[in-house]
């Protein structure tokens, strides 16, 4: 299975700008630039690669965890997963911090933690991010 995205960039690094499109159409002509990536701390002016990695990581982790919970006979009613990807200019992406609040009837805290750690380790995006630190803070809510 292949998934595709296309980036078009015009100009140099600092003054240039680009757009992103995804196969699904979820992103279509979505702008990105140096300013959006490194200067706009609000993150509201457009997207950036780190934000997209964070979205992929949070989504993948939540799906993987939901599978393990269902296999355990304790399906979740809701999983609220967030990923914060840290970029240090000049160094690169150094980590992805996952946080999760789960509503999972019938599970005890120890089993919840065990399955959350297993999902963190086994989700395909976590595996792809093997060169960086991936942390997890998971709790029942």
C-alpha cells in the first residue's frame, strides 16, 4: 500500500513558499513556508512538516491502541491522543511526545498502561520515528 503527497516549492529557503497536496485531498494547496515553520509560534498561518508528523503519530498511535484494547475485550469509548514533535533548528527533530486520555470501561490502570506502551512501540509511525525519542503519558479519563 502506498500513500502519496506532493510538495511544490518556489524560491529560496527563507523567502520562498510552497504548497502541499495529499492523495486524499485532505490537504489541497495547503501553504507552508520558512516563516510558518520557524517564526509563527501560533502555528496558525499554515502547516509545516513537524505538524504533519505529529498528526500522523497521534492518529497512528490511537488506531493501534484501539486495536489492542479491542483484542483485550475492553474497547475504548474515546481515545484523545496528542503528539508534540520537537524540532531544534540546526539539530533536527529530536522527539515526539505522545499524551493520551482514554475512556475505556472495564480496564484497570495497569493493563491500560501496558497496552498503551505496546501501542507506542508497535504503531508503524513510532517505528518510523526510531531515530528520535518517543515518550508517552497515558491516563484513564
